[in-house]
């Protein structure tokens, strides 16, 4: 149970005019009592569903009743409507941190749909990101790690008309190191000492745990059970660097004060697509400078893989205003039915994009 729950509830109460209830993880009598003592109601759902599934059909009512009798319940003094001040807001608001005003260059459909407990963390992250976006000292610190990251990555010409941007020669073997270093610097600035990251193939996980080891941070890597099975060698490398690898969802919500969730792909709640774009656009900036030096002009077409799209948006971002160029994202086809769903997800892209 999150130790900051009473403070979170108190902040919500300042701006809420409706009864409050806490769910998500209230699965024991002890947790329920903590919720009630914090001055709100508790919602127990998934555990009751599990009890119903496991109990014999003839005993379901009795099993559920016995389970519910184990909870104390709330007293009138702890009613979730006590002390509530009238307000039109029903999101936790942090003073000094401004509300999101939208993102430039990214489609407006990106939003912020998360558990209330995580909302303040995202506002905190946005405030820190906005403060550093145009800060020369922050960029100087980032660029001071270029030798460690092996930047700028090389541009190799093949067949006269095709040029390869070798992000695979970066430290840890991919472009993921760019975003990992920048977000760790941001995490340091927030005073957090712990990082949680989710990875599939493992490139993002390897980059994250490598940078965490360099900066002395605790690192938890979450992977799907099937990825854990298939990526045994990658997991070995991550554990060698000090990471704890678990095949389950992260415990970020339980350690909000000390933990940063480091997302490596161009998705997730706002502001993550924006910061991943900003931290990966070094790829496109280098392509632009290197192509001008090598050929005297910009490329006609930029092609990038588009799995999680961090590589794609990093390569494309610098060239989006140039409508004469073609920006081509290449996604592994897989099963046709899933590709159709992916295309629907991408939706209508700005002119110049191709999928």
C-alpha cells in the first residue's frame, strides 16, 4: 500500500465535491483498514471475483459473506464526504505546476489517462521537462556524455545513393541509450533514486540498467513472461549490471516519491511521447548535418523502423517541416489482422508520413 495515500487523498479532497473511494490493490483486511483510516471508502473487487470462481456454487454466498465480515468498515467520522470542499475540479492539482497545454508536432489525440495516484508524478515530470527543454546547462551535461554513448553515430554510404545511420554502434547497441541518459539526468534532478522500466526485446532494458549502474540508481526491469523466456541472454546481461528483472507489472504506483518510470517508446501518457521525441531527435539532427557534409544536400527519403517509434520519431522530427521529403516508417507485418489494428492506431498522419 502506498505510504503517501493519506496525503494523496487530502490533496484530492481540496478539489473534490463528491465522495471518495480507493480501489486498485485493496485486497486484504489490513489494506482496507489503511484506506478507511485515511478517511475514504475502500473498493474490493478482483479478490471477491476470485473467491466466487474458486468456491463451490452452493457455497458462494456464504464464502463472500464471511470474507466481507472481516472488514471493519468506516465510521461516520471517517465518512468520505467529511470535510470535502466544493470545487469544480476532480483531479489532484499541484500548486506551481501548470496544466498541460498540448504538444507541438505530435497528433492531439495523445492524452493522459492514468490512475489518480500517478497524475501528480506526470505533472511533476512535465514541469521538470519544461524547465530543462531550453536550458543550455542541461544540454551541456547531456552532450558531455556523448563519448560514453558513442555519439555522433556514424553515417555510412552504400550503393552511392543509400546511407546507413549506424545507431547500432552506440553504447549498449541501439538508439535507446539517447533517451535513457536524458531521462536519468531528469530523474536525478527530481531527486529520485529508483527507476522502473518495461522492455520487450530488451534493448530499452539494457540501456536503462546500464545508465542506472553508471549513476548509482536502483533499477527494476519488467518483462512479459514470454519475453523473459525468449530473451534469456539479454536478461543475463541486465542482471550482471545490477537490475532486478521481474515478469510482472511494475510497482511504480507503490513507490511514487522515489521512483521514476522510464518509458523508451513513443507512447504512453503525455508527456512521455514528447520527451522521447525530444531526447531521440539527436538522430535526425545528426543525419541532417552529416548528409549536408557528405552530399551537400538533404536526403530525399528517410526510412526508419517503427516498432515503438522512438527511432522513427527521432529520425523524422528534424525533417517534418520539409514537405518535399518522404518519411517512411517500416513496421514488421506479422499477422494481417494485427497490422490492420496497427494502421487504425496510427490513424491519419501529417503529410509526408508513410506507413
